[in-house]
């Protein structure tokens, strides 16, 4: 029996964990599954680590549709922020969900991370 790509990734296939849009030294990361599991956390860090080797790295982590941000996700965002700060980069996070923003506020991470309510505002806030 021959297997084709449609058998493996047909219309019922799940979307990827991360959707990354790259523009020069900027990455716009989204989570099409609307959740962030351990594999997505690892892939997010790997993308950030690779980007950090470029001049003036910028990353927008778009949490639109994500309803829960685990401590592991928060931890990796802090790690990415520290990495980018060390190389002169910028990390912005956006979420239109008030509960997700509240998770960052309760943990006081809103003091360390740059949070925005929408992607347009986050993109506009990157410094040239």
C-alpha cells in the first residue's frame, strides 16, 4: 500500500504548534492550536536562540486565542527576554485576553516583559 501526503496531513490534521512569520531580523510567532505545550515552548526558545545571533533581533509573541499561559511558558519568555536584552534585542508579547494579561500581572512579570493588547500596537512599539 502506498501512503500519500494527503493520508498523513489531510484536512483533519492538526495545525502546527507554532506559526512563525519572519521578516529580516523580526519574528512574529503565533500559536494556531490556541495552546502552548512543551514542544511549542522548546520550538519557541529554539527560534529565539537562532534569532539572537542576528543583529538587532526582534520577536513578537502573539498569544491571541491562547487562554492559559503556564509557568513554563512564562519562564521561557523571561529567558528569551534576558537573552535578547544581552544582545540588544527586543521581545514584545501581545494578548487581547484580559485573563492572560492578568496571569502576567499576578506574577509581576508585566514589570519585566513588554505586554500589549494587540499585535499592531506591539509591532508599532519596536524601536528602530
